[in-house]
């Protein structure tokens, strides 16, 4: 898995503890894969513009992941004071 090499960089940049970051990564992977699985199931046997549909799914999932990480970072900032 190519992305796994970059996970520690993101975790360090966000200063996340390992467990919350691992859970966020798992949730992101589940959302990412679920979008494509559901789209594939919905489009079976039909004629669709696959690149357009795939791009829209990727954009939606990416937006959800970014929103989740921003919310998680905001939560950790409220929970932990800046000096601690």
C-alpha cells in the first residue's frame, strides 16, 4: 500500500495520537471504498459516463475526509491546551 508510507507524516503534522489517527484512517478507507463499491453496484448493466461518476465520488469522499480531519483537529485543540 503506497499511501501507508505517508501516514506518519500526516499524523505528525496534525500531532494526533496513534489510536485516533488509525481510527480516522480506517474510517476514511471505509468511506473511500464504500463509495466505489456502491457506485459499481448501482451502475451494473447500465450505460454511464464512468470517469465523470468516479470523479464525483472521489470529490465527495475527499471533502468528507477533510471535514472529518478538520473537526478532529479542532476537537483535539479544545481538549488539549496549547502548552500541554
